[in-house]
């Protein structure tokens, strides 16, 4: 009898804020772009756009590896590894990257380079400091810790440490290997502390966001009540 007649769904309150969980969305089959088939795992871009993204990522990768050397006053040479690039090639690479970043199809590699440097500065600053000063120092680097690149930068450093460990093992230099082990253990310790602190920051941001959203909803309710009051 309960199933007879039209379904009695509760009235949706537009002031209630976004749903935390939507039972009508299946995460296994949901898609994130128009025209995608259910169950699609990899987004297939149009051929021209896919090629543009690949070229932009390649140019960004080269830009981050360019080494600039001044040979005379206001005269520079550019190198990637041992290969020299002409000034025209460098300008073309920069143009491709600037346009791609402007269109939003790749992240800004210059920002990534800047954040990589800032992370190194942060690690250097924390290296010999007592535990009591950790939060005082790290609070000045919240922009880095909350950036989308932070996790990737840490993974990059961990991978580099693992590679250096393997190289030292292959060379068989026990003294150098022991020095590197001590240094890497300290960096891993600091990295773990940064990850833990970042998790706390994310919880704080999430709580503040929920509080702000609730306040905005209440403001909208008040405006609607005033507008509907005869």
C-alpha cells in the first residue's frame, strides 16, 4: 500500500546548501564532461586540443630546465643540459607556455619553479630549528602548503632522495652513503611534519568554509524574508 500512488518526496529547500551525499549519483559510472559515456575513465580530448596540450606540456617541461648564461653584457646563451637553444627558440617556447597558461590548459611552470624554490627555503629554515619553533616558521608558508602543487613537490623530493640513495649504493661509497642517509632521514622527518600540519590546515579551511557557507545561507534567508514581507 505504501507503494501505491505518486511517490511522496520531501520538498527541496533551496536554502539548505549543497548536498553532502547525492544517492542519485553513482561514482562508478558518473562522468565529468558533456557527451562522455557512462563508465568512461579517461577523458578523450579532440585531436587538435589533445595535441595542443601535449605541445604545451612539453614546452613547459623544457622551460623549467633552461639554463641561462651571460656571455657578454646583455648577451645570453641558453642551454638545456648540454644542448644550446637559440634566442628565437626560447622566445617561441615562452610564447607557447604563456598562451597555454592563459587558456588554462596547463599549470604555470614558472609558479611551480617558484614554489619549488620556496619549499627548499622552508626546509633549510626548519633544518636546525627546535620543535618549538616549527609552527612559528611554517605559518609564514601557508600559501605553499595549501597550494595544489605541494604534494607533487614533496613526491618529487622523495623520488630524488630515493634515486640518490640508489646511486650511492651502486658506487659503494659507504661514507658518502652514511652522510646521505642522515641527511635524507632529517628531510623525511621534516616532510612528514609538514604533511601533518597541512592536514590540520585543510581541516581548518574546511571548517571555516562550512561556517561561511552557513552564514551566507542565513543572510539569503533574511533577504528573502524581508522581500516577501508585505
